């Protein structure tokens, strides 16, 4: 194993841990099917990015993207 593979694996583990923690910190979606009809659309729903839930969702998406990119890079490096 080369040094770059070790670094990529460590970064993948960190990204996975961040993704797990952010998913576990999010509240469950209690609206259910009512969210499809727009029943949960409020002022706070429109400004969701400014809330803790919005920030956690953004961190989850970012860590998932980082994880996938690192996984693809590690696959390309293994020959």
C-alpha cells in the first residue's frame, strides 16, 4: 500500500464518520406524505438552509460527495 492509498483511506473513513454523525443528528421527517401536497410549506420551511436541519442536510450531502469522489479516486489508483 502506498502512502497516497493510506491517505485516501483515512479521508474516506473521516468522510464516512461525518456522514453517519450528520444523518443521525437529523430529525425524522414527521410530515410523511403531507409534504408532497405542500402542506408543510411555511416561512420556516422556505428558509430551511438557515436552520440547523438545513446545515446538517448540507453537511450530509457534502460528505457523501467527498466520500464518492474519494472512492472513485481510490479505485483508479489501484492497479
